C-alpha cells in the first residue's frame, strides 16, 4: 500500500468525527498537534494540545491505554501526518484517525471552536460557581476588612511556588488539595475563611472543598483574585514566604475525615496492588511534608491537576488512580476529577511501583492574555471576561448540563462532558 492510500485510509470527515465524539461507549482522545502558541488562539472544543515537537513522549502520558481511539486534528501537511503515524505505529497504538480537511472543514460546519488555556478546567470552575451558590467578596470589601481586627483566615489556594512570587497582603498559603488537612485542627477550625487565587478557578475549587468537607464556618471567594485586586487599584505583596511546612498532620483524624467524605460522595476506591500500565497513576505531591516518591507514579500537585487537567489527561474513559500519603488530599482529587467526568479512583493504600517513566512537567509559556499576572489591567480584564463567556457559549451549543451539579452527592457514576456537548451536533 502506497503512502497516499495509507493517508486516505486513516481519514475521517468532520461529521464522522462528531459521531465518534458523541459515542460515550468509546474511550476517546481528541488531540490537536499544533504548537501551543497557535493552539491557545483557537481549537476544536475538547481537543487537548499534544504538540508535534513533544509528541513522542507526551502521547504516552496523555494516553496510557493503547486501545484508546485517537482523533488527530491540526496536521498541516502529509509529511506531518506520516510522521505522526510512524510514531503511533512504533508505540503500538491501534486506532487513530485524521480529521479530513482539518480546521477548514471544522469551521465550515460551525462545529464547537474555542480559544484559551485549560478550557475544560476553567469552564468547570464557572459551572461550580453557577451550581453551588458561591459567596463572593470583592476587593474593596477585603481592603476594609484588612483595616480592622477580624477573625478571617485569608488563604491563597495556589501552590507555594506561585504564592512566593506574589500574593495579597495578609494571605497565608495552602494549595486547595491540602486544604482539608490544613483546616482540620483546633486553631483553624475557629476561623472564618476568605480564599483566593490569581484569578477565579482555584479559589472556587477551594471554596467548594470547604463545603464538600463539611467545614461550616463563614466563607467567601475573593472575586477575580489578585487580578481583580489590581484592577481595583490595590497593590499585591511580592516575595512572600510560605509557612505551609509548619503544618502538623494528625494522620488518624485525616484518615477519618477522608473515609467519611469518600462515603458521602460514594467515590470508588481500591486497595489492590495494580501493575497495569494502561492506567493513569498520580501520586499527589504534598507541600506540607516530603513523602517518598513511588516509581511509575506521576507526582503532581492536586490543585494543579484539577486546574489544568488537560495538561495531564486527554482520554475520556481511562481509569485514573489517585494516591496520596495524606488521605484527604487523595479524596479531594478524586471528587473533583469525577465531577469533571473522569474515571478517578482512590488508591487507598498499596500503591506499588510500576514500570512507567515520565518527563519532567514544565510550566507552559503564557500565550493567552500573556500579561494578565504581570499587572497589566487590559489583559487581566480580558481574561476574566473570557472566563465568564465559557458556560454561556456551551449552552448556546445546546448543552445545558455539561457536568453534574456541585450539590450532587452521588459520584459513583460519571460521564465525560465531551460526550454531552457533542451529542447536540
């Protein structure tokens, strides 16, 4: 068979692509192979960026199950197509398709097209705010609180590295995934809470986590985070020092809390020592204490995994095992991934080493409103406005309920939003 025949054999039309994307019985990975700088300015909604320059190693991390149905878009010519197919054949992926006519045909049919970074996570953050009755506090209100004596614990829910670059006056740092462990002590249980991040998503995650884990104290989200603080004319604080490592962990209390919340949400768990390399395996990295790394498990901050999920997971039905030495952190992660439609499972113990290797995950350059965290008011405002358009646009596509409500307790059965959105086309 010549090269021309091979290329045609793997092609599917834009309409056939939609039929695959709406089939919830298939495990699908929809991949855009353009470089990130181009991708963030416009892509087929739900496609995950796997740039050609990183494809060889990134594909195995994004798609560990070789039986996943791969749909590829963004290929510019036959040379790239042949290059990709050679890689997939060598790595033994069994099912791959190229979208015929690429983005020209996709746009012609007016199929869902979007722009931005970590769109699934950002849209989901907006969804939580809509369905959960998040209580917002605004920058001018917080400024007034700072001027008088108060009983608020003001928490920056971003990882330590980001907090130490900049934050707000009076903030302490605790990444959302370790918030239940951090709060669950006599001193912090007496407080009320204000949570924030640089924008919106991670503070919404933190707020909802306080609700999920039954911390019933008064609580608020700082609307728009540090970006809105700057837009309101206030100054950030730079070169902070996180004190997160001084947190004392009561493992017995934490396990009790984790078991209770896992039961409340009916999340699946396992204690089997799995050797299966076709699954996602994440060991949640702790900023409170340095735990021994387990070979073959990807170490990642829980909030980072939730806030930028499409950087780590691209397939719709692959099982995702989550282990943490701090049980409540694992339960936090599983709850959020399942809400987003991923098949996450709490690896309660017996996480054993497996034969998998990972490249070091590096931070992506910011190409979408690139100066939004550098004090640029135009980019900050543009980015916050962009976030607010996510859910209205999904509804215009005919999908009123892309995810389960934040108030739904039973997470035993979930479905990826990709299927829900594309079934309307």
